[in-house]
C-alpha cells in the first residue's frame, strides 16, 4: 500500500494491466490525472489528439489493430459526448476500448447547477454505449474498478467499458493498494458434439465457404490450415483484413464473396455476424 492520488491510482492501474498508450486531451477536470501521466511517463505514453473524437477513434483503431485494450481519457460533458460515435463503433465491432471520462466535482453531480461541462446523467449515457461502466467515488475504489473493467472487456463478448472519475477524487491523496491485475477469465469451452457435427458437414460439402470477421484474430494460422485442408474460399469482411494474405489463392474480399456465396453448400462463419455479405 502506498500514498497516492486517485489520478496516480488510475494511471498505475492502467500500467499494471499492460496499457502503455492512452489517447486524450487535457482539461481542467483532468489536471490531477495528467499530472499522474507525467509522473508515470516512462510507463504510459499519452498521445494528444487535439479533438475528443480523434481520441476515441484512435483508441478504437489501436484496439482492433493490436488486440490490446485501447484507452482514452477526456473531460466530461461535451468532451465525453464527442467520443460517443467511436464508443458506439467499438461496441458494434466488439473492440476492447476503455473510456476514461472526467466529471464535475462530486457534491455537484446530478444537481443541475450549471457546472463547467456538466450534463445530465453522464454515467447513464456511458452505460448505454458500453458493456460496463462505473464511477469511482474514492481513490481506494479505483484499482478494483479497473480490475472489473478489464475483466468485463475480456469476458464473454468483447465490448468497451467505461470509468467516470470526478476531479476531487483524482486529486484526493490517501493510502491505496493497486495490487495485481485480475486473472483473465478462461475462454468458453466448445461443445465437442457440435464440433463433430460441423466437421461432418464441412467434410461432406462439395463447395464449402469460410466467412470471417474481426473475431478471427488470434486464430489466423488455424484459419489458413483449415482453408487449405478443405480447399475452401475464405471471404474476408472489412473487419478481417489482414487475417489472411490477399495473395493467397483462397483469400477473397466481399466483392468476390457475393458470387461465391450463392455457390456454397456449407458456410463456416468465424468471428462474424455474417453481415454484410456484399459491399
């Protein structure tokens, strides 16, 4: 346990969970957070994006291109609202994006007194765009909330999470135990009977087709082995670009997929909602 501010607890929790880059913009409600970023500059790099929408989309792009959590930090109210298009995209595309939003000072939350950047029920808005979101009301809560945010992003269907933290909490200094990161949940166990049935269907197919989405990443090698074994064309959706070399004879984009789809007798979908089939 060490004495630190809420901002330091947040930044050290990010580093503990392997976050080395945060996109964002400084602002008065985040002064203590950016002081902490400065103190931990050898651990966490901050990229100033000049606009909050850029912060959100850069975090999204970072997440989908690396497979790691993409984190961004913005001031409350209009700052947070400028990121909601990116947060909605991350939700729709199953990307692990962490939204860190400031708030007005704790005594004024929900009172409608016209505080700088105050909006009604910011946390409710954030919860509507994420898988999980909470407010840190004391520095000692920060590490556990961060562990839960990362657990939520890694379990089940991957989607963004959010944490809201007022400036008085970011600046309050007290004894905090950052601790270790949470243990990632195990992947779901596949049903062997369903696997056997799928294998039989693919083995008997005359014109098998594989359609992949952004969820394929992490299994690119297995995809190529299976495609070559079946000699099945692989349709790469927009989100799956790079999962298989475009130079491979079995790799196709959506334009070719539109024609191949009509000839297939069995389609294997991997990491995709099978939408769209056409550009």
